[in-house]
C-alpha cells in the first residue's frame, strides 16, 4: 500500500470531528514507531490510562485501551510505516475513526491527526465532545512529540 491508498475514510459529515497538526524534531520513522509501540502509550501519554495489545501492528489487529475514563475497543485499518497509521474504535455507543499521518520535512516530521465520532452521544452533546476531542488530539500530539524526540536523541547516542 502506498500513501495514496488510504482505506480508512473519515466521515466529513460526522457530528464530531477534530484535526491537529504539529512539527516534531524527529524522523518520521521514529514518530511512527513511537505511536505504533502501543503498550508504551501509558508511559508517555498521560491521557492513556491502560493499554492491552498482544498482536502485531497490522490491518485488522485489535487492541483495547482506556482514556478519559472510557474503555475503548479498537482495530487497525491502515498500517503504512512510516507514513500512516489509522484505526477505528468503539466506546459507550460512540464510533470513532482516527488517522495519523507523518511527513518528513527539513530534518523533522509534520504529524497530523484527525478523528471523527458518531453515535447517540454526539447528537446529544456535540459541542462538549468536539471540545474534548480537540483537546485530546492536542495532548496526544504534544506527548508523541516529546517521546519521539526523546527516542530520536537516544537513538543518536547509540
């Protein structure tokens, strides 16, 4: 699969959606690998309370995690190292689609994350969920940036 063959479609009409982007001082492969290292998420992302993944990071692989007090069941859709990682998830009747892209630029990486929610709660309180999602994506990018930059520095010392 190449970068243009994305299979996860984010619904542009979803009641709740958010996008966030940042530039980090680490190669795309390091940033992608950090995100794909699921079992370490609780170590570097304070918003993730627990993670359980015993399989490989590949399309169809499932994982369970807890964030924001919600237990989430997810499944990978796109796994394209070091450019793209996406998954779907379900929690409390919410259906989510989440895509991460990694683009190397001038010795660093632009990381973009997009997520949509649908389900009953999105119709009851869309504004609160939009704000919560936007904050969550910003926090995840900040945490991913810190950990990826730390790993890149450690790799440079090896």
